[in-house]
């Protein structure tokens, strides 16, 4: 049996093109990594007590993004979300959060014993995407729940949907509470007018960026930006020490410093080239008859304030394919690996590191595939966020006595487990929610089409832990 290392080497030799993260697209030059893999020796500072070279690197990054403070994250955006929520909301407090947040946000709710109040994105009807979160929805929720201590949204979403961050920040600040933005998929925002502005400059108090998702940086590298007086910075630093490893990778930190240095020196040029490639791609794809792309035409509808054109959402809604089938076809016949597949669409992630050849390859593949698809009368798989009945807190449910029962027979019971399609890692079901027929139907329909779910302890997806006996 081949080792992981050998398997990676073999895969690297294949003619596969990555329209997926990390954003370096397996290109770039780095010295022998073993030469750079050190510990906190003299002259190289300490991430958890940065006073020298790491402090300076983080300050350069803060200047680049326009934040008051920036922290390097070597445990990915996950530790940034955990730290931000923990610093902003006291144990047992109340958090207003978008229901389409990543599972890391739910883990922060569990760890702190919080009560989550959900903001549900509007539904975009044409492609079936989740839309944005509106300032009006935030204002209404804050009026109904005056004891909320912080607001957390995801913008952009996995699919490129951007909410009105500036308006939401004003709504939160009127109540004297901070806005946390999981902008993991928007680390490239604000460097060119073709792309949306960064939440760092739109009034958000805490912003999390995954450098590796959309920029040339190693997997697991991310940033946490802090602005304004509402973020408790002392508590934030404390939780960063808790949620980050005590042995941070110097390879990762050097990669982050190098990535942001590249943006400072050549950002305008690189993003101008990227814009040209994207405009050319969208222009040629207008001739497709059945595959439809998301784009700026979505702006102003369903709470969508802006749209990130680097997210290539390939909708096959009302065709003879679904997202999984399209992704498999592009992989097996054209050597193109996409980021993810959902019910009625697949997602290709692009970045400044994508090549002309890569875009040409995707254009040819989509044109040929479009001609092979047929119209379909069957309704597409449903992707929208489900509104479940919340019976108790996540932390309470996970501490309850429970029993394992057959998943298909669990309707009406209270879940003690998470259930989510991964990626994108947005839960269909969280502990403390009543299991509905709608959730079970969604799981059955997706599994029938070959989609994989995670979260349940039973990998076979046959059983689930529920509360009570």
C-alpha cells in the first residue's frame, strides 16, 4: 500500500487541473521545506508573544488590509472563528448568527454553552442558491432579542454571495455589540475594484480570512483582523493561545508573509490579469444553452448585496445532470477537479494563480458538456437551508443521556449529533434540534445521488444519536 507521501507525489504527476483550494493552485517556488521548519529559536520570535520578526510581519499584513491589528492563524479560519466568538460572547450568552455559517461557528456555540439565534438567508430562486443576510433582518432580530451579545455572518458564502456588511455593522453598532464576519472565502477582497470590498474596511469588528482558500498560501493559513473598540482584545489574545497550537509552523507563517508581500508588490498587476481572465471566461460562457453561471446579475435580489466573480458556480438546474454528475464528468473526462458539488450545481474556485491554460481547459470542457446535456422535468435536488425546530441549546443536547436509533426512523426525536454535507460544512441538523421529515428526505435524496454527509458518529449513515431513551 502506498504511503500518503507517495500518493501525493503520484497525483502531482497526473494531468489534473485544480479549480479548488488552496489558492496557490499547486504552483509557486519554495525552498526545501525542511530547511524552513524550525521552532522558536533566537531571532525568530514567538507567535504567542510576538515582539520581533513575527510582530513586524503581522503589522505589515494589517497595513495591507487596513486593519488596526492582524493575527496570523496557523490552525486555519476555524481557530479564528472559535477565538472571535469566545472573546465576544460570555459563557451562556446569546449569539445572533447566520444559519449558513460553517460548522466551526456551531462548535464555538457548543464550547461556550451559547444560545444561538439564527438569521436565515433569503432563497435565490433562479439557481437555487442561498441568498444574503439583510440589515433589516439583523435589526429585527436584535429588537426581538435585546440580550444578544454579538452578530456573526458569513460573507461571502461558499457560492460567492456577499451581504450588506456595512449596513449590518451599523445595525450591530447601534446596539453596542460587535460584528464578526467569517470572510474566509474573501481574503482577496479589496485589492481590485472588480471584486467586492473587504469587510475590514466596511465596519466589521472581527474579520476572519482564509489565505489558502483564494490566495497563493499554504492550506491551514489564515488571518484574524481586529478593528474598533467593541472587540475585547485582551480576551481575544487569550483565546488565540487556547485554540492555536503552541508549536506554530514557521513554514506556514513564512508562507503567509510571502503571500501578503506578493500582494503588496504585485497585487495590482496580478489582479488585473485575473480580472481579464474572468471577464473572458464569462464572456465565452454566455453561449452555453443549459449550464448557467451565477454572476453579478444576481446582485440586488434575495438579499444579495454583491457577488464575487471568482466563484464559478456552474448550475445544471433543470438539466439531465446534477452537481455531482457534472463534477465527476469534468474530473474523469477532462482532468478538471472542482471544489465541490451540490444538488443542482458544482463550484469551481479560481484565484490569481490560475493560468490561461487552465481557464481555456475549463471553457472547452463546459462547451462540450453543455452540448451533451438534455432538459429535465424532474425537480432538482433542494439546496436551501432548512429551518429546524430548536428544542434546547447545542451544549445541553450533547450532554443529555441518549440512545442510538435508525436514522430513517428518527423523525420527531431530538438530535445529539451534527449532520452536514461537506463541503461546504453547513449543518442540516445540529444537536438540540428536532429531526424533521424534511431533513430525512434531504439526506435520502442526496445519498441516492452519491453525495457524502459527515457529522454522525456512524459513518454508514444508518443510525443517529438522539436524546432520551
